[in-house]
């Protein structure tokens, strides 16, 4: 994460509008605390439309966009 942030021109915005270029693990995890994954009866996963996906954070962590909705066996 910190290596990826070295190439960024914009800081990561944490809760409380705190701007940081070298986040540690705890603030990064705090950005994910509001994520909610809904498990459907068929076993698929969906995200509510009301909660934005932290796409930039996923990109900085080198995680795929479908990280939250991909089922464990895929």
C-alpha cells in the first residue's frame, strides 16, 4: 500500500477528512468498516447501492474490483 501511495499525487482521505500519503494498516481497515456484503439465497454476494465501493483503495491494495462479491470458490 505504501509503495503504491508513493506514486500517487492525491492523498488517501481517511475518516474525519484526514489526508495521508503513508497509511498504516489500522486506518486502511477503518476505511473498510462500512462495507456491507449481502449474501443472497443462491450463494452469490451483492453490495448495497447505498454504500460506495472504495475502488481507489482496492486498486492501491492490488485487489480486484469484484473482491467483495466474488464467492470463495471462484
